[in-house]
C-alpha cells in the first residue's frame, strides 16, 4: 500500500506534536479530517511492538450523529484506507480492522478503529468499557464536553503494560473542527484556559475581507487539492450571511449575541494571529489608554516605526476608584512587566472633572501617581470608533496595521461581539446608536482613547513631512542656488 499524502503547513505542526490532546481548527475543505485519519495510521505504524512483535493500537473515532458518522467521517477514512486495506464491519459498534503480518522490519501491525456516534451527554456511557490507545473527535464543535472528559480516561489503556513489556507509547486525543462560537468549550480551552498537555492549531482562512469584499487568502491551505482551486470557496460566498462566511470560509470563531458588533472590520484570524503573547519592542515608548469611573480600564500599546498599532496588554478592574487602581494595580504591573520603557498616557476627557468627594480630577490622580496623562482631544463616539477602525482597515508591509495580543481577553471578546449595539425592542431590525455599557465597553473605551492619541500623533508626523517636502518647491529653481 502506498499513500500519497503531503501535509499542509499547519498539519505538519499538528503531526509533529506529541501533546496529550491536540486540536486543529480551520475552514471547511482545509484537510483537517484527512490529517486526523493519517495521524491515526501514522501513530499505529510508529507504535512500539508488543512482546510478540506486533504493533497494536485501538482508536475510537467519534462524530455527533450516526448519519454524519457514515457520510463524512467513515467516508473520508475509506478514501485513504479503502476496505481492501482496512476492512470495516457494519456491526454495533462499527469497527475497522487493519492487519499486516510484516511491515518490512519483522514486526506486524494490528490497527483497530471503533466508530461511534455520540450526540448526547448520556451517550458517554458508550465509552465506559473501552480500552483505547487514542481517540479522534471529528467536528468537535458538535460534541459535548463530557465526551472529551470521559475519553481522556479511556486512552492509554491499550495495549496493556503486560503485553508491552518495557516499551512505552504515545496515547492521547486528536480533534478537528470548524470554528465554534466564543462560548464553546473548545474556544475556552484553546484561547483562555490552555490546559497543560493540550495544544491547539489554527489554519489560515480561505479568504480575507477587505472593506465589504472578499479575496482569496494567499496563506490558505489545501487549495491545490480542490478541483476548482480558490473558486471552491469564492462561489460559496454569494447568498451567505457574513457570520456564515466568517465561520466556515474565513475560519474564525462565531459569536453568540443579540446585537450588532461595533467593529465588523475586526477579523480574529488577521488581527489576533498568534497563540503567543506579543512582546514589546525595546526603545519604542509605551502608550497607555485610560477609561475612568468605578470600572476603570487601562490598555497598553505601542506604535511601531512603520505605523502598526500593537495592543500588548489590558488591565481591568471593578468597584475601584482611579487612585487605588493606578497605584495598587497598574503601577505594580508596569514595574513588573514593562520596566524601563518610556510611557505616554492619554485618557477619557471626562477625567478633567473634579470629584465631589475631594475635588481632585482623575488626571490629577494619575499625575500624583507618577503617570502624567493628557485628555483625549474628543469624547465623540464616532471619532473614537473610527480611530480604532482606521488601524483595523489598514495594512503595513502587507500585514494588518492592528495586532492584538491574545492576552487581551476582554478586548478580544469585545471584538468578537461582546462590545455591540443593543437591539431595540421595536418592529424590524434596529439598534441603538451607541454600544451597550457592559464589562467589554470599558476596556474598549480605553483602547479608543489610545487610538485617538496615536491617530493624532500620526497625522502630525504626516503634516510635518508634507511641510518639509513642500518648502523647497516654493523657491524658484536656479542652477546656481544649490537645489
């Protein structure tokens, strides 16, 4: 048997990793299910032999419903391991068995796959009696967390220690999925909790959105394996909602919300690309953006020499005044994580108003804490929103001009839909003119003041450069004047 398989870049990383639980997420048609099929086979062949010289492994391959198990998972499996290679018995449960007496090195292969449909939490009991080497959860967004939880206790049980002798082997769980919504357990594990021994891989989207138009993504994977190439994706776009395109074509997380997002320009796949936190650039000043009140927020960013806005960090709090927040929370954090950086600071213009308690202003409190802060030039919401949107829609050297560190969890959840215009309780589809005030609005307000300041700084540089360029042209040209 010869298998002609060449892994895409993300799948290469997926195959090379030995984490206990691995997930791979991407748009439809990106080769995720094929990668998982090959991964099971590769792990089976690489399995250390038992004392009798046979490489034994047993896997559970799980889908949410029986029809989808047959029409998608098993169909993909049979395309790469046809029945004459891995015979499938359509009993209960459905089982595939692949036996090779000699792999060419004197060892044999006994590879077994049990295909299961588990669409309800109570179906978990189907796993209770299984002793497995590994498990594959196909389309994890459709599977209850209880399945993964139970499966972690069923793998690593086959072959037994007695039959393996002194040999040890990898055991664990692989998953593939289209992007779930931002309330799903997969999102929580991949983007927020990141449990020890778990690793999550994300493929690039098939298309990118520029303005209101979609274009093929040069970084997309598995395109060469589609007869239509990029047209496989481009012809699916007409007639679909933006949310459907975002999830299934762009490969981005969906959003559960009852409102309209403030930033439709935001693309999680483009603007928050890395699972690694962004490190600050040395010798580039930090910019702080502040929102005041009893739910204060501080956003930390940098403007690169090429004009990129790097949003490095967020500090948020509840039930705390600006004096306590700045001195007991922000200053220690800056000292611990950003020591030695020059700092510029801007905040809500309302910070110039005096407190009724002690007649000091928020800006005076920051000054006293050693963080002199200028008020933003406006508090107009449209201007604030457009300042952020301006960075979201620009490119610098072929890359987005706005980069969000994954450690900014509140900002990210806000971009994904938590920061939204609330739907009005009237006939038709209408929304408020300003975003709903909630836990996501405060860090986003702080980000807007930061963006306003950087926008103003950038405009001053552009005006200065324009004046310098224009000045010589006002002088008459003279061959003896040195121009």
